[in-house]
C-alpha cells in the first residue's frame, strides 16, 4: 500500500493505491479500531484458493471478536448464523458447499453496522471474495 501523488496532482488530496492483495485482509479506518492484518494463507506455494478449513477459521475468528461487543438482539442473531455456518463447515470436511459463501456474505451485509469496526469481519469478507461473486 502506498500513498502517492501522480504528476500534476499536487493540488488535490493524496491518493492511496492498493495493489494486488492475496491471502490477507486489512482494515483501514473505522471507529476506535486498532487496524491489523490477518493472514489466513500458508507460507508455502500459492494454492488454488481457500478451502473449508480457512473459511471455518475466519468464521471462528469473527465469532470470537463478537464476544467483545455489547449484547444485543442483532449480535445474538449473527452469533446464531455464524454458529450454524461453523457447524456446516465442520460437517462438510474439506468441501465448501454451494451457496455457503453467498450466505455468509449476506450475513456480513445484513449486520454491517454491527461488524463494521471488527477487523475479523474484514478478514472474512476478503476471504469470501476468493469464492467469487
């Protein structure tokens, strides 16, 4: 990630350009957030894409991060959805069943106001992009 101004762009605000990001997620800004990078990829050769285990790890990370948020009906609903997804991923072994990434993406969108400051949600969202859609 680099902040730069192109030729002749000195009058405007600085531009931030982000190149290709794979296997990592990051959070920029947010409310009272300590920004961090979460890497769910291995250090070996690049694989074809994430599998059920990586997705399960990201779901568990988000579930653990939610414990620090105040209790509410929305949080309880999201907790239940994440628990259901985690159970489905555990039962499926190495397979990510069709529709599961879209279901998770929909949950993140539905409860965006709740999770917008949680870096684990950013990590999960980035991982979901590798599943397409």
